[in-house]
C-alpha cells in the first residue's frame, strides 16, 4: 500500500534531513518535488496546493531546536499535515444509544459492497455488536446469494426477499427480523450502478428517509484514484455520507483516494480493505497511515493484529519452550509459523516495522509460497524427527523430500537454518536478548 508514494516522498525528505542547515531555497526545492510526487499519486490539485502552503508556512518559521536537525523538524511538519489531510483521528462506527444501529452501505457496482458487508459483519461480531445482514440489492440476484454465503461464513443472520422489488419494504422487514434476532447492528447491502444516476440516488434517498440510518458508508474502490473522490463527492452531495470504506488497498493503489477523500467531503475514512479474506478489513488510523507512508512503522497496528490472530496460550507455551533446556523443536517451529501466517502476508507484517521501506522488502524477495514449502517439508517428517532433527540422515532426507514434493537441497537448507535459529534462541533465552548484536547495525536486541 502506497509503496511508490512512500519511496519517492522519503527519498526527497532524506535529502533535506541530510543537510546541516535548511535554507529557504532548499525548502522550496523540496516542496516542488513533493508537489510532483503527490500529483503523480493522484492527489487532487487543490488539496496538494493547500497541503504545501501549510507546510511552507510552518517551515519558514522553523526555529532551531537543540539536538534536532531542521530537516527532521520538516519531516515532523510533513507528518502532521499528512495526518490532517487523512482525517486527523480515527472515526469509529457511531453506534445508536438504543439498538439496533442501522448502517447503509452504498456505492457503485464493482466497488466491493457485498464482500465489505461480510467483512464488516465479522468485525462487528468480534466487537460484540451482534450484526445482522439485509440484502437490498434487488437488481443483482448474485448479490443476494453472495450475502447469504457470507452470512453463513460469519455465522450471522441474513434477511432477503426474492419475490419483492420494494427496497424500502425489504429493509423495514429486515430491521424487524434483526430485532427478533436481538441484533445490535443492521448492515444493509444496497444496489449499485456502473455510474451515479438519478434512479439509484432517488432509491437511496427514499431508503434514507424511511429508515433513518445512523451511518451511511460509501464503499469505494481505492484503486480508482481521483474517480473515487469524484464518486464520493457525488454520493455526499446527494445523501450526506457519514464515512467511507476504501477497498482493494492491497493492490496497486497510488494513494490519491485516501489522501483526497476526507479533504473533499470531510467524511472520514472508517475502514480500509487490504485483501480478499473476511478478516482483511482494518480500522483507518490517519496517524498510523502517515507513519507508514513516512516509513516510521506502525507498531500499534501490528500489536493489535497479533492480539486478534495469535493464540495467546500457544504463544505462552512457545515462550516457555524457548527458555527451557530443550528449546524449540521443528514441531514448535511449524506452530509458530502457522501463527505468523494468520497475521496475513509476511510482506504486510514486516511493512509495519519502523525503518522498513519498499526497497528493503523488495530486496528481501519475500515469497509466502515458500512458507508453504517449509510447512510441507516439516509435515513430511515423523514426530520423532521433528522433536530430534539430528535423527535425519541422508536416507531420511531423501524420503522427506519425496514426501513433500521439494528437493533434498531445500530440506538440507531448512535443517541448517533451523539449527542456527536454535542456537540463537538458546542464547536469547539465557540472556533475555542482551549482548546479541544486530547484524545490520549498532545496538542489541531488546529483552
């Protein structure tokens, strides 16, 4: 997400932070480059101009702070303005004081409304908000079937009426059904069109007037750039949207939609879709995303992701094994690897670490398929071999390679790397990480 924008923006800022003295000419030159980068990222011209004017106004009055380079102060100014551009603070769902909370999901056809309804239902269920789905897209029968499938996967109720074309009646009946099911939130999947038209807007206006939704969330395709901003403005002018969910942000999104929608509509981005799976919907935090763009990492999101996906008891068991005399075996290694896989693609997880930039991740050539290869190799071993890899001789290696469909060389590489990891973990267990020098720079691993 935003790889290209992040790389270019940070390259420009690094040239400025490397200077001992930051002259007005140097600032203007840097801001011209930032202007070009933002426009290439599909940020609207007006917002780019206003953004740079604010940065320049603060940079001109920059006072020297002891032990802090002027260039680093400029980075802080850019960060603060990025946060403001993205919406300043997280905007959660505004739940009704008296349930159920009615949430209309609106948007064009193909933006991912129905899938997002399932993802949001899953998230609300985890938050103990007892969701209920209503299929109000009467023009696309596949949407109704898809919503029922998602409802079964998430294990929430779904209301639909294939015999009726009266959207208002369907939604009212759905809200009644949700009340009987003791639901606390109702997600209404409305119909979309290929473009904004009067017929669609009239239907949504009637629906809004009839059910008085607490939230009207626009589901927009983040890969459409300025088109997403134009679409958001159209829906906002007609309906007064209360928030936005940007989908497909794990693709080749340049960032223009995320950086422009709030500035144009003042409707906050509430969630972003970062994958196809039902758990791939993240709350949108402007400050954290600004940190990611400026390669400062996003440790808070990483911790939250771990809390939601990692089995706490299994993590504690692994921690005890690390500190024991025996240490981790290949069975434990496989379990730890499966825990990591639950957190999503490894590239995304590593991208949340401070200092990680797209170039480093590209150079690392991270391939999640290789994790599957490792898993196949370990699963082809007997329980005794996993607990004691020293038993694995040449003949056993050949058997494991055939059983996993990998080469003997891959089996040898895995066993060699595992032995190195065992040595490292034993030292870490004894010292709490003290004295283990970083292989890529100064300092030690924290306990």
